[in-house]
């Protein structure tokens, strides 16, 4: 059932409809979730920015008061003069109190103390009850006093309990700044600020936050979780940075793991205060509430997509099922031998084109059968003609033999020798189907050809041989040497207009990168230019060929050698105009092969 086209179309349609719908829903869901999360992160960042700017503004106003001592003349005179000078101390206090009273953030400044190492100090406190004669010793003996005083830049240690408060435990932010000598870098005094943690809690208390989200403040190398107006030092079990896009350049995103193992996204906004960050965890409740609404919309889209897919399936089955069934019926009729024309399957659509093709096929089957019979008849006639053509060479051999005996009887030895050479040459050409023969047979064919040409030229061409016996059994493509010698005679020596010499050398060449058989055919003809050499090897020249060998040129020989033995072998030409031309043929030392006579004997 599932092998039918109808079943396959149904399955594919269902699969594609479902896949496209799911892909679309998944894509939109991913886009929505991504945009929703980005929107929450950006809105969170904006809220953190507003709150952190408020905290930073108040802190900067108080830090100005901490650094003010380095510029106030009354303060400097007080710190560097005799401690017994009460007038200077009073003037310094009044000047400090003026700055304290006019500072916009003084509501959060619990204490300002200015002193030196001589225990000469002045202070202004928010509550009178916080004052004590031991404030100087308590302030200078804290664990963090020297650390903050000697810090090269603004330094923070986080929230600590106020060591100068006599009645209650309260969290403060201590700030200690040195006051330097006007004439060198020595420290002549210091400014000590006690800043209430209310500066932080008042700003954070106005921050809107959901129940499942938390605020964290980081400074002084410590992180505090803010909850119900108080700060608790807190440490996450793991923090993994996340790449942030489209946010303020200093904003950081983390995937954090809480102490209870839960995971959340943390947005951290930086302050211009060194090391200060205000962070908030993303509300999962707000994220999920918006996801539910969108998930319901996506579910409706999914149902609509599936409904359209089902409708598509029924439509396709109705459009395709009937034509396919009708075409199947026609194909069954053709398989049963009914090749009649059926106009009912030629609809005006793609299936109609198939129906026209089937009708065309059925009406042409008989014609094709008749053509097949005619082709077989013609093939038999051609085979008969081939048998007839085989008679012609035998008739030619017999005729040449008769001419040879008549020439011998009449004592015409030249005619007899030339006829014998031609007979052997034609016999070598026609016998066998092998394309590669031993060098011995190639030399026999060449020598018969040379005999004929020597009679033609009246003995003005001399041919000498220098052949190693060891190379005679190695293979060579048939008709390799004859076109080369013919080229030397016709285009080399004959063109010179006088007698000439051709030297044929065949030897093993063991000095090349790939040892093999070297064949050299040298003539003392007119020579060849480099341009002509390139044309001959490329086959672009119109050589004048003769007799049976008119289609076999130097280019043809070179290509046949490379075809049989590879691109590393073939012909190269060395020549000098007016002096000589040498055809170099490089062949491999392949396995020796038997000659035709040896094959017949072994057979």
C-alpha cells in the first residue's frame, strides 16, 4: 500500500505540512522568546541605570566633601599648626560645618572627622549622642583605617558596622581620604566620613521589582543582596558570562547558579564609581506569563497550519489519483499487447503530456519493431560485404607473387625484390589486429618500406642501423617508425635536392629518471625551425602524406605512444637548419611480447 504514488503523496503532504508548520511556529517562538528576553534585559538595564545614577550622584556629593580638606586653607593651617591654637581649630570647625550643612547629601552623612597624627581633630556628627572623647582612637584603630588612608586611589571595603556608634549596630560605608602637605607628598592629616547605608536602601526601596527577582549591589570586592531595607553579603555558587548585544558598553550579563542550585540571568549595570555594580536577576514569572500568551497564539497557528495541510492532502488526492489510475490502466493494456490510441488520457495538464507520450509510444512500437527487423537484415548484408572485402588482399598477394616469379624468370631482380618488399609490407599491414607489436616486427615492416623507397629514389638515400639485440622483444605501437622515416625522406632529404643518409639507433637508456628504450632517427636533410617542430608535434601542420600512410603523422604517432604508455613517453625533436634533424622516441622497458609467428607456434 505504501509503495503507491497516492500513499506516498499523502505521507509526503502530511510530513511537509507538519514540518513547515512546526518550523514556522518554532522560528516565531524563538524570535519571540529572544526579543522578549532582550526586552526584559533592556528594561531591567534602564531601571538599574536610573537607580545607580541616583546612588552615584549622592556618593559623588559626599566624596567631594571627603576631598575638600585638601583644598581648604583653614583646614590645612589647623592640621599643620600648634594643637594649642584654639582659634585655628574653631575657624577650621566652622568652615567644615558650613560645607557639611550645604552638602545636598548630608542626610546620609553620619559623621565627618578631620584630624592628624597628633590627635588634633575636629568632627561634625548628625546626632549629638554619637559624639565621644574616644572617637579619635576608635576611628584610627579600626582594621580598615590604614588600608583606606594609604590606598593610592579611591578605595572601598564594602559595608561595615559603625565602630563609633555607642547605642546601636548599624551598617555604614567608611570613606577615608588623606590630606597632603602643600610642598611635598607627605600626609599631614585625613578626612573620615561615615556614610549611612540608608543612602543605598532609600534608592533601592523605590526600585520596582517582582517577588521572584532579586537586587544585588557590588562594591569593595563584595556582593550584597538587598532585601527589605537590609543588605546581606552574598556569593553565587557559579557565574558564567554571557555575550551582551545592544546594551550599554559596561553592562554585563551572567548566567548564575544560586546557592539552592537554581539558575537565572543576572544583569549588572556599572557605576562611574570604581568597582560599583547594581545587579538584578531576570524575573522568570514575568517571562513565563508572556510566554503563555504567545504559546496560545502559536498553538492556534499550528492548528490552522495542520488544517490547511489536511485540506491540501484531499485536494491533491482528488487532482492526482484519477489521472494516475487511468494511466496505470493504459500501461497495463500496453503490457498485454494492446497498442491502440486512447484519447481519454490526454488531459490539458502535465499528466496529459504523459498520456500523449504513452499514446505516441504505443503507436510507434510496431514501427520500431519493423525498423529492428530492417536493421538486422542490413547488418547481415554488411557482414557479407566484409567477407567479400577479405578476398581482395589475398588476390593482391597472389598477383604480386606472380609478378615476382615472372621478374625472376626474366632476370629482373630489382622488380622481384621491390615486389617482394611490397607484398610483405601489405601482408604486415593487413594481418593481425594487434596495435602493439615487438620492435622486431616493426623493423621488418620498416625495412620493407625502405626497400621500396630506395628503388624509388634510385639509391640516393642510405639507411644505416645501430640496434641492440636486447631491445627487439620490447613492445612498440604499430606503424611508429614508418611515418618518422617517411618524414625524414620526403621533408628532410628530398627537399634538400641531393643524396642523404638516415641513421636509426635503438638502445636501452638507463640514465634517465625513468629508464626505458631510446629510439633515434637522424637525417642530414634541411632541418626544422623551432616553430615547425612545435607545429609538427601539435598536429597543426598540413603534412603531405602518401600512399596507405596518409593519415598517420608525427602528431598521431606521439599521441598513440602516450595513449599506450603514459604522458612521460613520446617524441621530442632536435634539429639544426641545413644540417640535421633527430627524432627522439622514448619508450618504457615493458614486459617483452611474442611476435606473430611465435604466437602461432605456441598456439
